[in-house]
């Protein structure tokens, strides 16, 4: 219908690049937030304003996968798609 916008279904970020997901299995993914790095200090739970919305510097996944191609088996086996 005119005047309605379609639901956002793209797996791309604002720059047109495909979004990536963490594997959830590697050592950095399993760490807890340090609470001391620049990104943690910005988080609301550590007293910041939450404006950067970035993960802890020590929690950066080394096995990022394209969000559209992530399958349960690929993540379990640590194999990029």
C-alpha cells in the first residue's frame, strides 16, 4: 500500500557492507567484559552513556561469519562460510 515502507530485511550495515556475527566459541567470545577498556567504560553498566555500542576490546571474535551465511553446523565446527 502507498505510504508504507517495507520491513527492513537487509543483512547490510549503513555502509552497505554485510554484517558479521561472532562465533560464540572462541576464547575472546567466551570472555566477560573487562570493565576497564575504552569500550567497556562507555557501556551503561559501567557508568558510561552507551553511545559507542561496541564490544569489549578483549571480546573481539577472531572467527567472524557473514550474518546471512551462518549455519549452526559452521559455527559449531569453527569453519567460516
